[in-house]
C-alpha cells in the first residue's frame, strides 16, 4: 500500500479532505493570497528546512505578490510548520506563526486533525484578506488540493 493510500485511509475521510480543500477555497475567495497544505511521510533534515524545500517544489515562491502560505505536516513525526513567502511574512510577522501553530496544535492534541488544519487555514485567510485583497483580474495561481509527498 502506498503512503498516499495509507495516509488517506488512516487520517482523513473523503469528507474531511473536502472540508480542508473547501477551507482553502473559502479563505482564498477574498484575497490574492495562495494557501497550500502538504503532508510528508518523513523528515529529511528538520521540519522547517523540509517545509522550505516543499515550498519551492510547489512553486509557492512564484506567486505574483509573494503571498503564498504553506501548512506542512509530517504526521509520523508529529511535527508541522507554517511557512509564508516574503510578502506575507512582512505583514504577519513572527508572532503570527506561533499563534496559528498554537491554535492548530490545540485541535491536534484532541485528535481533531482536519478541524485543526481548517482553523489554521481560516486564520491565514483572515490575515491575507485585508493586506492582499482579491482583485478583479485575480487568478488562482496554485492548486487548492492537498499534496502528499515522500
């Protein structure tokens, strides 16, 4: 059984996966910002270094306004990171990341993984909207689907 098959069967129902993707789409409705959620099987270096590598692999640094945000999760190691591109980070600052991580961690500790991710996405969207409003010519620059990797 592949990691993707195992992970989806073990952690998310189709309904939960849809809930996460719908949260991404809802958060992006009022903003030009881009949000991605990625799950990895293991950590090669440390969670932040690996998140940065995935950020680049997913081409999140190529958004026009540099306002992409990645929620990177490694369930097997019980670790996750939230990483924003330079445009978003300048607005949000360091405290924002800790606030979102704490919010999500509270749900994760209760076993409510999909809800924790959704709440994190909602919080990211809340910060993106006033600083990076959606423009009439805005296009969805990145895929909204959850991505999985080794």
